[in-house]
């Protein structure tokens, strides 16, 4: 007699991502592990009166999606903000902001997100005067999709005490006009957070991103309950897209404590890895906090042991660091947030502590600095399976392409970031980069073919969280000009970047990322066969069911 199972999925187009058994029809689950992957008849033999059955109806059955780069707490908080993604032009922007203000008469700070750099036009930059036309008497901030630039109205600048500017740490700027007043443009986190402090209920969801510190004063019971509710909403939102694992890109003890409480209540809908965010003003001794996070949180549902670092900004605000000057700003290459020497020290100490490292590096100069730091760590500590990462890599110098494979560095890249993809404007980004660097921009295929391990992600809330949108972008990407290298991926490569390779990136390739006997029961069931579906319409495929740790967390 065959042992009973709790859940079976039948009639599926099962893409296991397991090279030893790549195709199947059905999956059987016992508890939180996969019992069998095989034919319908084999799996049905496990059925008893208590077994739950999901009929995939010919849709794809895949390992649960692993979102390798996102910001859970701040993304969840932004679900209530005004989304300007589809807004274009001065009049449309003013109407949208007026409507948002009318709906939130008591808000201490009005927040709008996805304000593209060319939201007014390709030639006109957003400023406080335009925002004042929509909301003249209440604090308002509009945040760019990349979250590295924001624009505040006069009321917000005045309330935050920065209408006449303020000295900020390197790489951050309150842009000033010729009369000595702020234009409203705020570049990078140290500038943006000054206005964000006007937000109702504080700014706890951004602490892990901005400082890596803890809330001070300690949140009240009511505040803690509110924050836990925000995080739970983010987890449920991720589950709705088939996401079963999250590699978060900011964090602190407070975030982990809240997630642990949700887990203890049996309400987890996705596994979460939380890093410690190390900033350039911190001493090396602060890395003990990262080590302690790793010791305290080490389960298969919530774990730490990674350090996140920002070493530059973004292209559109000229804060990414380039080897050669920007094409549209001669003589300017941007400023590193860490000196090369200090970053090498940090990387070496992280590596000595066996902490994994993830570094935001956009420009080719920043990418080179990170690779140099990883190489220094290897020389100091010896070669080991460190799986250090670089996040984004929007421009890379050709001399550094092979170094990813040579140093075993993971390339974490976002299919929705290239200009022109899925409705993203080409300008001003491609003019910042310059045509000579286009062949080495968002170079997914180039890096992969040169030996880099590639993982894919959204960077939510910078881009849409739904992995199917990213997968569509990855397999349909075009070129900016005839003759440029084609950087698109195959469907199998894109799926691997969201499953098997994502598991590898967090040292979990033996427990998830594939549908295989004995592995964790993390599964997504789609409403169509993704392998035969029109590539231009992959984003339209519904998620029928998400299963995490053997539990149905969405759908069916």
C-alpha cells in the first residue's frame, strides 16, 4: 500500500528545473516536502479520501518563484500610495495629484510613486513649482521609479527645513537653484528621508534601507501591530504572483522580529531572507550585528547571514559611478559612496565572517570597484564558496565581463530595468549612458555567456513584482539600435533565473528551486502552458495556485 499524501497536482505541464527529470505530469506533496514527481497515474496512486487535488488543466507547474531582489517592507507600505506609472504630461500629472490630495485630506505627507524622470516631457524636469500648482498648501513628495530621486513641493521642503538647502553626506544632494532655494529635486536617500519623516506614523518601513538601524523610540504595541499588518500584506501580495521565496535587500532586527511573529502565528506565505544593511558611515565593528542576525535567524522560512551595501546611485540622476564621464555631462563620473580602500576592508571582513555580500552597483566604475573588493577579500581570506553578488550592473566595462566567472560572483539583474522595456521610456537613460557604452548596458546575455551565474528579480517597488512580467521582458527584449548585441534570454534561462539559480544565490539549491523528491514543497501552478504561450503575452497568464511549505497560500 502506497503511503498517503496531503496534496497532489495532476494534469500539469510540469517543468521541474531538474536536469535529471525535466518533465512530468503531476506532483505529490506530503507535509512540507515533495513526495513524488511523475505521471498522473503514479501520483494518483497516493490519493486517499483526505488528499487535496489540484487539477492544473494543462497549465504549467513550476517551482515557486524566488524573487532575488526586492524591498518587502517599503514596497508593502507603498501599496497605498498614488501610482503615477501610466501618467504622462503636465496636465495629467496635476489632475492625478489633485485627486490624490482630495482623497487623503488628513495625510501628513502625500506620497506619489513611479514618477518617471520624463513624466512632464523629455526636456522638462519636474520641480517644486509644478507640484505647487497641484498641491500648494500640503506636503507632497513624488518618488522616481528607481527611488533614488524624488521631487517635493514647497510646503514639504519648508516643513522639512530644507527649502534653503542642507549639507548632506557624499553622493546625496538637495538640488539648488541660482537664487539659493531648493528646486524640489532630492537625490539619493539622505536627501529623500528628510521629507519622508513628515509621513504619518514615522518611517519605520525604510529604516532597514536608510540606516540599518532600529526604531527609536521603540514602537508601541499598536505601532508594532500596524507594521506587522503592512508586512503581512506584502507577503500576501507576493504570494498572489507565485512567489514563495524572497531575498530582501534591506533589513534590521525589527524587520526580522516582525516576520518571526508572523511565522510563529502560522501566517507566512513566503520564505524570507533578510540582510543587514551596512552604510558608509559605519565602523567595521557593526558587522557583528550582521553576524548576530545570521545566528539568530537561520530557519528555512526566515534567515539572515548576508550584508547589503550601496556603492553608487543611479544613471538618471548622474549618481551612478562611471569609468569614463557621462555622455551628457562631460567631466562628471559620479562619486563612490565607499572609497575603494574602505570597501575592500568591508568586503574582506564580511568574507572573513562568512557573510554573503550583495552590493548595489549601477555604473561600470562602481561594478569595477566591487569586483576589486571581492578580489581583495579572496586574496586575504583564501578562495571559498562565498557567492558574493553584484546587484543591477546596468553598465559594465568590457575589461570586467570575464571577472564575474573568474571570481565566482553572482550577477543579480532586473529584466524590467532596461530603458524601452515594458513601457519604460528610453530617455534620459540612454543619453546618459552614451552610444559607445550601449553594447555593455544591461548585458544579461553577455555576462551569462562569459560564465556569470545570473539571477533575476524585480527590485520591487522600483518595478512591478509579478515575475511573469519580468520573464516576458527577459525573453522579448529588443535592441536600441541595429547591430547591438542581443541580450535577451531563452525561456528556460529566464525560468531558471527565477527558480533554480535563485535558490543557488542563497545557498538553498539542495532544498528548493526544483520540483524533486525530498525538496521543499514550494510550487506555482499557472493558468496556461508558459512554454507554448505567446511570449508577448506571458504577463497575462494568471496564477492559479501558489504553494509554500506545502500550504496553499494563494488561489484555488
